[in-house]
C-alpha cells in the first residue's frame, strides 16, 4: 500500500456549504488574494494549516486557514502524507518550466 493510499480527505465534509464559502472568502480577503507562501496571485486554494484529520475542532477557525496557490498547496499536502521534498535541482528545473509556461 502506498503512502497516498493512506491519505483520506478529512476536510471534504467541512469544505461544503455556505459556512465554508463565507469563511473561505474571508481568508482570501485577509491574505490579500495571494499565496502566503510564494505571493502568487491567481487561482488560490484555502488550506487548513493544521489538518482537519488532526484538529477537527479548528476546521472552521479562520486563524487555522491560509491562502495557497495550487503548487504550494500540493507541496504542503505531499509533505503531510510523507513524501520527501523535491531535490533542489529538480525544484529549480520545475520552476524554470513553470516560469516558461507562464511567460509563453
């Protein structure tokens, strides 16, 4: 069994409905509609800093939310489920390709 097979999306029940939509918008506004990790502006995701699986009591707590771009959110999730970070050379190559795709 792979590590990601053990990962379950515990926040799925939390991220549905009007309460989440209002809280998500509040987090995005607070963070200036940019990724708190890299400053990217565009399609953003609102992430639970302390995962819902570990702290369900903080599921609707604004102080436990942060705005992240898709890449930063994917990296954080990968670390949480046990995947090692990319080696610096691989990360630099990926960032170069991403930058080239954006500037194209």
